[in-house]
C-alpha cells in the first residue's frame, strides 16, 4: 500500500507579497494556434503529456515541460479562463497583477489587489494564477493511474486520466553476421492485454463503481493530531482512487483488473550494424494499462513499449570496433619476405589482397567501406575492414631449409645468426676469396710463372 503523508498547520489566512512570475503563453506551450478547437487543444495536450511524463521520460527538463503542458491545458480547457487570456493576456494571470475576473476591485481588471486579502485569481486561489482550481493530487497522478476524485462539485480537467502501461524488456541473441546484415526475428512475450470479457472495465456486465465509503470519494483520509496539525494519508480501501467496485461485481476473468496475461509473438526488425548490448524499442508492444482500478470509468490509456536487448555472439574470424571490422591475416614467412597475394574473407565474399615485400607482423591494410553499416547515417555508409598481418614463423626446419636460411644469413651479412650446418665446407661450398689490391695480381702471377 502506498501512502502520502502531508502535514497541514491550521492557521489564519495572510497575504505575502511574492515574486512576480510571468505566465507562459498556453498556445505556444501546446503548439497550437489561437483559433484551435477544443479537440485540437486536447489532442496536443495528450501528446505532450505522454512525451514528457516523468515516469516515461527521464530527461531533467521533462518534469518542467510536463508541468507547463498541464498548466496550459488547465487554462485553455476552461472557457472563462480562455476568454480572459484572449482578452487580457498574461497580465491577468501573473502573480501580483491583482486581476479579478468580472471584478469589482478598484482600477478595473488590472487594479490593486488590496481589499481582497491577496486571494485574487480564479476561484479565490493563490495570489494571481489559478491555484484554487487545481487538485495537485490530480496533477501528479493523472498519468500514472493515481488521479484522485475532486472534492468539489467542479470537475477537474485532469480527471481525464491517461494510464500508461508498463514497459517490457526481453533479450534476443544473434550471430555476428546477422548483426552485419540485419535480420528479422520473432520475440515471444506474455504482456498484459485488455480483458475481452469486460472490455477493460474490471466489472461484470451491469455493474458500476460507487464512491468509497471509507474516504467519502476523496481518495485520502484525514487524521487529526495535537497542536492543530492534520495528517493526510492515502485511503487504503480504494488505494486513493475514491471509487470502488462493489463486492462480487468484479469481472471473473480479470479479477477486476481490466487486463489479463496473453502469450504473443512480436516480429522485430533488427537493422544491420547493431552492436552487442544495444536496445531496440518497439512502440506500443508493452503491457496494457491496468484500467480496472482507475477512478474514471472510461479512462484514456496507452500501452507501454517493448525493449529488446541485443546480444551479438563473438565470431571466429572477425572482431569489431564500432562500424569497423577487424581481421588478422596469417601469412607465411616467405610471402612476407618476397611479397605476394593472399585470399581473405570479408562480410560478403572472399577477396584477393596484395602483400608488399618485407611485410612484418602488425602491418595493416584498410579496405574502405567493407565494414559494418553505420546506424543513423546514410543508407550506403559503412565502416572499414582493417586487415592486420601476422607472419607465421616456422618452429621446426628440415636440414635443407636450415641450410638455405644459413646461406641467406651469410648473403645478408648476418653474423649474429646461429649456424650449425657448416655451410662453408659442406656440399662443396667455398667462400669466395677476398678481392685483390690493384697490381698485386700481376706480381703474384709473374711469380707463379717464373717458378
């Protein structure tokens, strides 16, 4: 059971001259023209209320925008207030302006507030504005199923509740290639749906709600404390709704909730380029709102959304960094030294890739536009395929292979390489003689001939 406690000190009324706040143009807030009809105003209000409701929009500014939309709708939904705004504008509603509709205060409609004890505005509310016509419990509960019944005879516009259903979150697994190309998958959920037996009313046919006998239809109960304080708490019988279903009048199918669980299959289009851990929103596929306990017998409701968490399985060949795909190509030592051409896989097919002479481990080649599709960009925009080479070094050598490598070491002048095959003496290999100095060859030859 949820309870809201409010301490109210019983004191005499007094007037305090507060800061003056300019009332926002209600037409601009709702995004409608001054000639908009009542249905257009209501439609614009419902749209903004759903968009900025604090339970569904966690943006820091959403609460203020939600409050502005409520205030604007409260003003424009009242014919008298709307007429006053159209005639006098914001000055009739700003705090401290002293406006009194149809008033007898000195100085006309914009005269002084003196003589009224500061209780100016519509219906004797706060100084200026329209505070007395607003039930604050209606304001904060209108879109969560917590709207209260107005204690006065005048119906508050916020009794036209918009009940929002809960969101559903599920997880689905896809392969790396599915993430690259996109895939359509079926997701199985068991959401709350409107009860077909009672059409969401929560009652048997012919039954109707009645006022809560415990709280008198207010939705709250008052407790008197010492020192002149009162404590208000949510009525535990009607859960703050002010209305109850007669005992035995609940729908037998949904037990008075107006909704039941039903297995459902939702087809989700997963676009190419999604990453592991991303979340897709499918609008309107969440739980239906619980309308059976609403204060209004026919409340406006909208279902929640379905959020699908994507898990992408690792791939044996590829990895990724954003929209770029990474691949490691292993090449033989001889290809790395001599250069050549190798075949590598891509996301669509195999391609030939040239290897430059002297390629070493860690060298990279980029193939533009052969990576993952870029989400939110142009349809044809894709990342790159980045190929990193890894030279495969032989762990074991035959005698012939080692001989050839030792000969190569001699040819390159590598004195640090280990030699065990005695290349200089085996197989008739003779190290070439040192070049002779100029003139030395003639002397040597003459001596050999003379001998």
